[in-house]
C-alpha cells in the first residue's frame, strides 16, 4: 500500500463536488473577515480563527463548528444571520457557500483516542518484534581466526565449505581497482609503474592512504552520498525549474567527505545544522552558521513539485514533507516506512502513528500551513533561500526584488520570452503569423494564461530571437519598453544566498495522523517522536519543548531526532552506513537490500562481521575513512576477481565473498576517465554546475557555452528531466523517484550505441590520439603503448600491438586510424570495469 | 563493398552461440514473456494529448448548453479559480452524427468522422487532479506525483518485446508535455523498461543512432571488429561471467538496432497515399501525422508499447484557458489526420485486430467560460471528460457512461478513472493488473497500486 494512492481513492468519491480545502479556501475567508478580532493575539470571545487548531478549539461559547452540521455550528449561524462579521461587510454568497460546504463536507480530526488503540499498538510492538535482528544493538564478536580481522570472518565462512580467499590481484589491477574505488579516476602510468616495483611491505597501505588523502576522494564518495540525498540541480516541478545555489550543498558534501567529518556529525548537521547553531532566520549567517546551514541543503534536495499555480497546492506540500520523511528514514535507518503513512506497517512493527511522529520533525521546515515557496516566480521572497548578506543590504535587496516593479518586470520578461517561444513554435509548425492580428491573439493568450510556463527545451537555434525581431517589429518595441520602463529600477545588489532549511516558526501547525494518508482526513494530533519499536517502553524519548527554551529560534525537533539517530547504541544507523560503504566497494552490501533492514529485506550474509564493523566504526568516532581503510586493507578486498568455475556454480551471487567481483564503472567514472586519459579533464573543484543543452539528435549534453565541458561529471548540471544522455545510458539516476541508494549496472544496447556514436566519445578519442601521438613524438607504435598504459594501466600484448597496427592500417590517415583504435579501447570491456 | 546487412552478418557471426539479448541489472531482460492469460492485444499505441483537450467540443455535444449559453449554470461549477465564472458557453462548433453508430463528432474533426464506428468512447472519465503536472502523472503512472513508472514501462516489464533489435517501449514526442521525460520514465523499474525516445526523423530517430560525421561505414565496421578483438581478453580471463558476453553481444544488438531503427524511421517505402492519409505533408498536422505513422511502423516491427505525446498544434497549446474559439480548430486539425489515418491504416493492414489504440488527455475542460472578455476559454475539468479506445478487444461503436446535462461531472455510477483504463489496457494485453508487480520499498507495487480499479468490461468485445 502506498503513498497518495489512498488519498486518491478517498478524493475520487468526492470528485463531482469536491469539498473546500481549509488552507486554500476557508482560511483566506476567515483571514479576511474574522481574524481582525479573532486571532491568536486579539482573541475576542477567546476565539482564534487564524488557524485550523484555533477553529477546532472553539471559544468562550464552546465549539463553533460541528462537523457535518452547519445548522448546529455557531460559526455558520453567526455568518448566515449576518451577525458576523460584526460591523463589517457580510460574507458574499460564494464565501458563505464555501464555509457551509466545508462544515458539511469537510473532514475533521477525530479528537478522542480510544483505549483500544493502545491495546492494538501493544499487539504490534511486542517483545518479539523488538528482537528482530536489526532492532537489537549490534555486538562485537572476536574474529574467528588470524590475519586481518575482516578476513577472519570471511575465511571462517569460506572454510566451512572448504574454500578460501583467492590470491591477491596483480598489482596493476589492484591499484586500478583501488583508484577507481577511492577517487573515481584511473591511476597514472607512473603510479602503476612505481607500485609494481615497490618492495616496501607497506607499499599498498601507503597507496591507500595517499588516495584517501586526495581531494578526489571527496568528489567520488560525495557522489555516493548525493545519490542518497537525491541531489539535483532542478526542482522537479512541472517545468523542472533550476534550483539555484543548490550546488553549494554538493560542495559541502564533497568537503565533508574530504575532511572526514565523523558520520554522526555529518548526519546531525544535515538534518538539523540550523538548530545546532541556533540560526536566527533572516540574519546574515556567520562562518559557522553558514557551514551548518549548507549542510541542511540535504533537506532541500527533495523533489518538490509545488509550482506557480495559484491554488491546489496542499497535496504537493504533503508530497514534499512525505518524501523528505521517507527518504531520510530509508537512508539512515534502512527502513521503508512509507506504508505506515496510510496504516500500520504490514510487515514491520511500525505504527501509523510512528510515521507521523517522525514526520512532525520536518513539519516546521515544510509547514503546509506556512509554506515557503520553492522558487522565485511563486510566493513571497526570499522563500527557501538564506540571504548571506548584511541585514540592511539583504533587506534592501529583498525590497528591490519583491516590490511591484520587480514583480511586474519578471512578469514582463516572462511574457516576452514566452512570446518569442510561441512565435517560434508557430513558425516551426508552419503557421502563418504574418498577420499582426494573429500575433496579437498569441500575445493576448499568453497574457491571459494564469500558469504560463516557459518551454525549457525551446530550441532557440531554429528561428533565433534576432530573426524573429527582424520579422516582427513589435518584439523590439516590447523589449525596448521593458528596458526603458525598468532601467532605473533595476536592482543593483548582487544576491548571495544559500539553500537551507530552517524552522518557519517555533510553533508549527499541528501534525495530525492522516487517516489513510489523506490530508483531508486528519486524525488525532501526533507529537514529534521516534519509532516505538526502537524506543524504550518504560521511558520513551520525549522531544524537548521549545517553549521551555526561549533562547531557541527553532523547535529543536530535528536536533532531537538527529541526536537519537546518532546515539552510539542506535541499532540501525551505524549498521546501515557500514553496509552502504561495503556496497560501494563490493557492489553488494553484506545486507543485500541496502534500503531494507526490515522483514521484507534480506538478512546479512555475515552478521558477525556486519555487527563488528558497526560497533568498531562507532568506537572509532564514526570515522568513515577509518572504516573504508580497514576494508581496503583486508585480503577480502584485495583478492583476485577471476571466477573459479566451481565456486561460480555453487555461489554465483558471491554471497560468501569468495572473490572481489568485477564491477562495471559508474556513469560518471566512465566519462571522467575518458576525459582523464585523453588529457582533457579539468580538475577545477566546486562551484556552479556546467549547464546542459539539447543536441541535434534530441539528447542533452554538457554545453561549452554554459561552462567548461571537461570538468568532472559531478560538476555537470543534474536535471531531473534533462539528463545528460551519455550518463543516463550508463544508469546515472534522474532522481525522479526522489533518490537512489544503489546504482543499476545494466548492460544495454544504448550503451554500445553511446560508445560508438556519442559526441563525447568522438571528442575524447580525438584528444586521446593527439595526446599519445604528441607524447610519443609521432611514433605510432609508441603512441599505442602509451595509450595502453594510460587507459588500461598496462603494456599492450603482442597480439594487441598487431591489432592496433591492423586497425590503423585500414584508415587512409594514420592519425585517423589511431583515433579509431583508441575509440575501440575506450569502448572495450577492459576500460569499462574495475577488476 | 559490403552492404550493411552483410556487414552485420559478419559481425554477428563472430559472437558465437550466445543469444543476443539485453541484460539489465539483476538479470531483467526484454525477452518476450507469456501473458497471464490469452491476450486480445499484442501491442499498444497510446495517444497522449497533454494540456486538457476540450472533449465537450470534440465528441460530446451537450445540447442543454445552448439553452444556458451566456447564462449562469444551473448548479455550481468549480474550476481552479475560487470565484470562477459560472457563465455557460455552448460549444461554438456544430455536431453531426456519423457512421452506423450515428455518434456525434464536431466540425473540428472532419476526418475522424470516417472512423467513429471503430472506437469505443468512455464518456464518464474523472480524475482527482486538477493541475497539469499532477494530472499527467496520474494519467500515465496512476499517482499524482513524480517517481512512479509509466504504463509503458509496466507493460514492457510484464511482456518484454517481440523484437530484440528495437526497444520494447518507445515514446514519440510530437511535442513535449508538461511533465517531460517523466511521462515515459521507468522510475524505479530497471532502466531497460524505460521509454526510448524516437523521432520521426529518418536521419536521427534515436539518440546516438547515427554514425558521427566523417565516420564511414567501413570505419565503423572496423571499430566494431577491433572492440570485439579487444574484448577477447576478458572472455579468456572471465569465461564464467556472462555479463562480459552479454556486453559483447550488445554491440551486435546495437548494430542491428542502428540498422532497424533507421529503417523503421525511413518512410521511403510508404506510398504517397499513406503519407497523405496521415497528413504527413500538412503544415499543421504533419508532425503528429508522422509520429502516428512512425508508431504504426514500430508496432509493425514488434515494439510493444508506443506512446505518442502531443501538447500543442497549430501554434497553440491544448491548455485553452483563453481564445478556445481561435485555438481549438488548429489543435484538432493537428491531430485529426494522424489519429484517423492511424486507425484506417492499422485496420487495412490487419493490425487493428491485435493492436490497441488509446486516446486520452489528463482531463477535459469545463462547460463554462474561464473569464469574460473578447476571447474566452475554458478552465480545466477533472470531473468529467471523454477518452476513446479502438482495436484489439475493444467493442467498436459503443459508448460507456455519461456526464451530467452540462458535460460537467461524470455520472457517479459510471465514473471511470485513469487507473481503470490502466487495468483495462493491461487486461487486453493478457496481464492481470493485480499480479503485474515489482518489489519496491518492501512492497509489491503495481501500476494501479491501491487505487480502486476495475477493467471497463463494458467497452470490451
């Protein structure tokens, strides 16, 4: 059972006469007509009509609303009779109808919780349920043998079958494997050479340490985390608009990985950085605050389809808060709690109430009753952005961008841009728009469109704006008008902002348990808290009351949640992370279902190893680099990847870890290594992403007009609906499903097509050929040898030299032949895998 | 010089006995699979009209509207705007009755009148989403949010493909819709089940299908051969890892795909009469017409699910909030020839017997005007609209359901949602829509999920 599906069925019933929504329809009426007297501060007759809670609480005369019964509701009686609003214009008929419909058809919280509820919960949260393997804190075991402690656990299992670890991989293979795993780049020929001949017994350890100290470590491991966060440079709304400044979070993650920030702190800052530094919204963050706020970009990376439509947003608000809750719990605890949105979890001991307890922590960030706009075109500024400017400058800038002129300017520019686009579309479709009246019709339509959107994929090259301007003079006129009218009023301040999460207020709207996940069916109010099954039955975790902390600028909820998640004895957090780290290195986790440590998931193949890793990791201060280093120093990791036929037959999935399996490289690593070996790769770190544009064949690719196209893939713009074609072919996720914990490693013909025909491959193989020819001073044979050392970290075999010669000879021009051979090298399996 | 075919034979011959197939993660592939029960339809062409087509001006005349034309509606009409206009606007177009079934078609669709007998209308569609993005997500994924697999992905997952040289699921964007690539995204289903974008462009119908400029056929042949030679090393060193073999086989597959995709997108073999039938040369109707023709050629080649997407035509979008009188004729003109030609052409080729054609929009438009002014339009109407199906297993010439006298809301007893259509389409393909599931986040997910859904048997033969 899932998500809003259930919302859908309940709403279907009401289709023909949809009941009014409190926030979008009822609240504005109350705000306009009643709140002047009945507000939180001006509480006449002790009645506060400024919020849903206030409405339901009633006033001095008791309840003002009887669900389903307008005639018995004081609110309706006063309004209908015209007694209220006192001394003001009565409600219009339409407004009255909305109120009446709402009382009659709206859904209201069931405010009493029956005793049966508690009994039902006790049946789910049983002592046995608490004993599920992953709910019990991990315990360290003594390694059952000699040698590296990780190997001892693995070897014991292998020995039970009469097997052992395979021999260590050859040095070049090992270094290549290591380099890809730690940095996502291939080792250089000299490094391969020096490692191959290094007699130092610490030679391998030294390479591990050196690669972990490289700043490329953070770029590669940061990307793993960004997959979990569901990082994207676009929002995921209808037009998939750009998410400005999001890249600062990406850079924060890379930096945190490179600085080896302890994992517990890494998690706490991302969930609640703003609260830990007690950031005061609206102020210029100091250096420490900026750092903490950047981390909370994690919470802002969720898909958010709230767009510029004026109403009917409430379901989308809930979608965002549901997603951030689900994704975070999945990422950190390896539990899919989504089912509990609609009902108690069918398989795991997770109560529906648990879901909303956890969700309540995010309520103050994504408050459906006080929504912060996701983009500039909609809602009040500054929305999701923290302005990183002195307060007076920030205030001035806000004034400048949010005043009527600025809004009008944005609208005027949008209309003009849309006019170009629609003219262009008309011409492309062969429509005759030479008649000014036809064009006026188009412009009128655009003006009348309440949810006007630009076509993000508009191909401006076919009928460029300049050509349109030459043909249709009104475009120039409009453009000049805009320039003249707004020239003086243009803002002069360059904004500095970052995307962060903070609590909208210390008293966010209440979190209700939503019956069947339907926000129109709120049940009892739920207080923030944690999963019952992981909580102490005798002294449950109680979140701090922010009212008791007048010095706080926040609710303290996410802080409390993150502290609970990173408790040393939390049974899941460390286990889930060490398992992910294992998966990044071996392709599969010790628990194969990396996102599901519940009953529907798989059990660990090596439970003692997993637990010992988890406990030791926490004992070492949640030190991720320590953890990675321990694994990399094991023989389990260093062993050969070749498949032994007997073991392959008996254990094809490598559950017993009898080899280190060969793994196809991730999309980014393939692209980066192509650029690297061809000498094109630019190592510039961080900053705004390199933009993408549509190629003539329809796919998107990095655009030289929008940045340096030779940067690492991490720095390309990740767009949910405009994925870079080459990366998409190799399973780079589009984050349409919020996040992706584990990359697919598919084998598809589109990959072969990309390696044959994609412009990237042509560009890199050209440069590669030039590079090796130059380095070999024009000697083709030497150039081929150089290419093998660069791309495959080894010398070519005799057979391969002959193949190269033969391939090159087929071309009229040896340089072209060499390029062809090098393209084949980049397209071959040796290049695409870490062995 | 070798022909392309000879070259492929040479290349393919070297790959040994391994059956060429597409391997996705976890061993998912596109091999044709048996349906759950005997299927009426083998393949689907899904015509996706994004933006909200005004079906009351196209297929569903409501004579009562004339009575109220310019006057307030007799009951409250809700659009998106809180205080939306209540002023009824009769359809500005005349309707005639056509075919043996004598069903009404407006003057906007003169060609469609020829095929009205071939289709079954569902005239009582309703959805719970009122804005484009959420309604379009519902339209093709069953959920009002991004992040769920599209119907074509579910079908490809269940049935695979009958042609391993082409994708199982193709999306043709005659024009791009509001939700972009998410209209054919596999979401969390393995990527092999995602919609592959194709365009009716003979030179570049699929990404990366065309040889790069300056690379001759001979050079590419050499390239393939060299890659094959280089790959021998892994075959020797990893003889027991099928993945390496599969990857080698994929080059063969890619080469065949290159050939076949270019062939399928090449309309040279189509007669002038056929091109005219689809309106291929018409300035306004050409793009959609060519997309429909490509769709026919694809299903003919064994592609399982083709989704033709359009959101505008004649220089206007289907989202006719204003100037519906000016815009709708061009919009209808843009699809009339394509969809009509498709049905005629499929039938005369004997393909309509086992090909299902589905036409729908995410929602319809209200019988009222959206705003006063010289060029009124109609607002979104999720409460009642029409869609049609034709071909395999569909009872031609029947209607199911109705809306109220104004064409505003579906009559409750007949209400059909997008999930019902999803169930029906799968049913016709021999798929038990409740058994076509995939494990996701600890659950067995399906296209309809927990939505109430039923097969609309009333329109099935």
